[in-house]
C-alpha cells in the first residue's frame, strides 16, 4: 500500500524539478556551424531559431546553401534533442532518489 505522505513528497519533488527544468530551458542556446562557418545557427531551448547567419559567398550557390542549411539545422536540433533526453533522465533520477 502507498503511503500518502510519500506520494505527496514525490509529487512535490516532481513539481520542483519540473519548475527548475523549465527555468533552465529558458536560458539555453544551442549553436551549430557548417561549411567552415559559412552558415551559423542558434536556437533557444524551445527550438526556436534566434539567429541565422549565411556568408554572402553562398548567396549565388543555391545547392550548397541548401545542403549547408539542412546540415546545420539538423545538427542544432540534435543538440537540443540530446539535451532534452538528458534532462528527462536527470529528472527521473532526481524523483526516484527522493523516495
């Protein structure tokens, strides 16, 4: 049988951890570069593009620009996804430690 005090403590810990995680996400910025710096991108912890820089050299080379944009966007989204997975695992570990 579950002890309601234990469940309450776990729930309170979960709320605290979730609140802290949300605050951390607000401050996160992920950055990636492709083509030796010809394309740079930054996204927020919410996966919103906050900065995109494209070297003028690429403006006349549509094919290369498309390839580099795909590469840099996938890279930065993978960084964010990895961070989300790590945070979820850390939250799970923190909650299970509080038992």
